[in-house]
């Protein structure tokens, strides 16, 4: 059976089932429902960096739907019935297993044979790879157990020795994911496989140029430690020989304990940090508190998990903004 004909048959059956529940007409606010254009490959991307890859490599031959609305935090996205229908109808779903539990579930139930898990391309970093991030992890877990606090779904694995999903912050890793995505698109649409390969090669060239800019720009700096609101930057700091000090772990919604705040403030003073970084999609209050304690400024360091509606940029431009911000904060020559 042709790879593209199977999802078409499944799409018809799924749409009929959704219609019985009164949700067949639902489509996500991010764009038209999957399956709208028979001349293009219908791709569902789980969050922004994967949308960026799919659009750049797919070009006009694909129709890409992002499951996360602009300006929304993607870690714990809640899918509506229309979005589940889009996953079921898509010819290719691009996602990262373990990052978004509801997306994992929708893929498992509706699109397992048409899904590309980018976490399988290269081994992911251990979440506990940065000693500063997790040296008090067991102690905090004990406090949570004593108080009867329950961890939020999807956070336990990230916070207890799981894997760091933020691979796109290393441009070289993202380029390799792009190469594999071109192969997946070629399987779904063999007639245009060579086009996908060519566009992936072009994107790799751009990403390798970006990597060179980071390497040169961060080579000579007065400081190499960055204090961040949550530890999303392990791939970036590993690639460019920096060190991240996280106020919280991989889950940005987690509230740091007073003890953790005091520890981070002490480390910031020790390393003479001039900047405490926060993110576009997370409240800056905690970063501002520590900055006030140590006499530092605050600035945005974007993990590029999503783009806000007024950004007007893309992955490449936001990464270059991050580089400029890091060079200023670390006093790089």
C-alpha cells in the first residue's frame, strides 16, 4: 500500500468518528485542519522548532500545523478534540517523546505508524548532567514527599534523572534532525524526495554558519556561567563550553524553594554574574528577585520552545539575539 494512501483511509474513518461526537468541524486556531490540500503533505509539528524544520525542509510541498499556539508554553500542552483529529489525519507527525505527554498519547493512539520522534535521532543529554542544577534534587524530593505534594504529570521523568529534550539549542543537533526529517518526508512523498534532501542540505549550511558564530562569539569571555530561570540550556552550554546555573529544573512551572533561591543568589555573587536570565513564556518575577539581591540586571534568554505572536522572527534570528545577549552578559571580547 502507498504510504500516503494509508493515512487518507484512516483520516476518513477518524473524521467520521469525530463527527459523531460533534467535533469533526473543529480545527486548531493555528491553521487549517490537516488533510485540506491533497497536493501537499500534511505535517503536524508538536511545537515551534519542529514547525521551523518542517516548513524549511518541506517548502511549498508541505502544509504544517503546529499543536502549540503562538505565545503558549509547550511543555504541558492540552490538546482539544480538533487537534487530536489533526494528529490522526496527518501524513507525518513530528514530535519529541517525553516532552509533551498529551502529544505522546495522541500519537500512540492515532498516528504511531506515521510519527517521527526526533528524540531517536541522537542520544539526549541526561537531565542531571549539570551538577549545579540537581545537587539538591534528592533533598527537594524528600521535602515534597513529606508535605504530600504531588508532582505535575510529565514532570517527574524530567526532574528525576530523565532526559533533557531541548536539543534544538545546539544548531548542529538540529541540523542532524533536519537530515532525518528530509528522509521521513521523502518516504511520505517519494516524488519530491530529492527536493527535501536539497532543502535539508541548505538548512544545514545555515545552521553550521550559526554554530560558527556562536563558537567565535563566545570563545573569549570574562565569565562562562549563566544563571537561568530553568535549565533548558544544557545543549547550548555544553556545545559552547558554558555552565548553566538553574533556578529551577527542566519544568519552568516549578516553584523554587527559598533554600534554592538563596543558593542561586550565592552562586551568582560568587561568579560575579551581571545578568539573571528569564524567558519570554515564563514570569520574570523569580529572576527579578535574585537580580535585586545580587545587584544584577535581568535579560531574556529564549529557549525557543515557542514564538510569541509579536516576535516577527524565526529560529535563526532568535538564536542570534540570544548570542548577542550572552556576549553582553558575559563580557565577551
